[in-house]
């Protein structure tokens, strides 16, 4: 058990060292430029009384009548 505990402690210490190194590295970087707000575009929603919005492509053919499953046959 002591062997596994020691291995886990070494792994934890290594992870902490890597974390502190990354934090120090990040502190020395120049600040990021401010983020510009992007205007939100209006989204058209299809309702029961309105057609669906244009999406820029043609939909695939969808059959209007449902296709039934093959009939079940009892076999002796």
C-alpha cells in the first residue's frame, strides 16, 4: 500500500508543479485585446401558420405516405 500511496503523492506533486508553472507562464503573457460584441441576428421560427424559414439548401425527398412494415407470417 505504501508504494501506491507514494506513487500517488509524487503524481500529485508533479501535477501541482505543472499547474504553478502554467499559472506563472500565463501571468507573464500580454493581456488579451478586448472582445467586441457581435450583434445578435434575429432567428425566424416556423409556426403552424407560417412557412419554415429559408435554410439555403433543398431538403431531401421525404415520402408523404408512411411505408408499412412487411406483414408478419406465421410459419409452422
